[in-house]
C-alpha cells in the first residue's frame, strides 16, 4: 500500500508546462509486445517507462529507463489492454496506449485518448470509445473489453439497422444501453427508401459526395437532441462511455468531432482522427467488412451494385464531409461554441467540468 501511495504521488507531479515528451505512438506488434516511439525535447533526455492494465495509474516497477526514442517492450498478457506511462527526468508524465483495439468482431473500435488540446493538455485514455456495429463481438472480444469497465453504450443506429443486426454486448454486464437513432434527412428520419431511390439513378461520385455532405449537416442540425443526450451522460460522469453506429464513421465521426472540439482539441487533429477510419477499415478482415456492410440493412444490396468509384464516395471517411459540416455550423450559429451551447446544451461551465474530468495535464 505504501509503495502504491509513493508511486501515485510520484506520478501526480506532472507539470503544466508544454510537453517535453511529444509525438507518442504505440503499436502492438505481438500478443504481449509493443513498439513505443516518441520525441524528447527541452530538458528531457531520458524516460522511465511503466506499464499497467489500469488506464489511470501505473503499477509496479519501471520496465525500462532509456534515452532512446523508439523501444520495443513486452507487457501484460495476451488478450489484455495495456497502458504505458512515461516519466521524464524533467518530471513530466505522459501516457500512451494503442488507439485501435484489436477486436475480432468489429473493425473500427477506437480509444479517443492521447489527443493534445490547444492549452497543452491531453485527452485521458480509457474513458471515451468509438466504434462500429457490436453485433459480431466474439467471446475473446468480451474478455478483452470486460476490463474496460464501460458503463454506458450509446447506439446511433436506426431501428431498421438494429433489426438487421441486433445490439449485443458482454453477457451479464451491467452497462447502460441507450438507443439514440440518427437518420439521414433534415427531420432525423430513417430514409433508406429515399437513399435506395437515389442510388438507383446511378449517381456520379460527385453527386454522392454532395449527398454525403448534406447528410453530415443533417446529423448536426436534426440529430442534435440525440448527441445532447450523450453529453448529458458525460456531465453525469457516466464513464467510461462507448458510442457507435454501423461503420463507426459518419454519425459516430460527427459526435467524435463534437466531443473533441468541446475538450479543446484543434480542428485539424479532429479531422485526422476522423480519417483514421479509412486506415482501419482498409486493414480489416474482408469477412468483418462484409458483416458490417450487411448490418446496414436493406441498403446493403444497393451498395453492392455500386461501382468502386461510387462505393468510395459513400464509404470513405473524407475529411471534407466533416469540414463542410463544421463550416455549416459556423455559418448558422456563428461558431461551434454557440452551437454547443444552443443545441447540445453544454454550457461553458459544463465545458470546464468535462475538461477537468476528461483531460490530463
């Protein structure tokens, strides 16, 4: 107990200065093997690296003390999520983990931790998760996610999507499930019939991109009440929290942008996070992609008939879709902050509470 208390005090001494450990990245290279890379700046010339299955604090002795900027470490057990804590000789502490969780049943499950804000703080790991459809999670996935302690699961899918691929989760888990259906039109209706009619006209890729841009704006303007309910859960400290749609790209991508912007993450970082979907879906097992596509319901058969160019316009996480939505918000409300206050019902005082809760120094 005394040893843990000393460790807690040791790591609580992180400074408020600009980060001396930057450009952190963590890649899992084996069942219990990880590659860490980072840059040491300022007065930092060495780090001690600790590992833990607890996202909030390290446990045990340091695995390594090094001045190298790239290291390979063995930590945890196969099937465990591991978080790494880097303690600089200058006193700063940084945390890093894998962003993309290696699940068998869904290809786009991610942690929003680690992103830097404009005031030199960082989104805490292990508190905010985004994903695609959860229907096909496996027993191994349940075991992996069981340690995450997720308390709330927000499902943005429509009733038709849920009928095609009913929501599933860890058996006997006590997480709260919230159905927050988000459609595609300006009244937040499920418009698969209208979309199928549009696809049947053999639209050009440019026409599809225009449709996607309008759809994203509809998410912001007509689905704000659904997004506001997720923020209410965050205000009530219902953490860790997971939100998802079918692909984990569109409805999920828009909410990710809103929560990251609220926390003070720069817009370019937000757009970069959104675009990661392209990488993770391209790396996914084709069978997982097939199941994910089928989970979209009756639209799946129409999507299968599209040309590769048309499919790319519909399936790509094109940052321009999200950027256009943010500009539409600016045009209508003057700024994202005005939109946040008016439509998401997140006050400036709420922002400070959320930043205190979800950011580390």
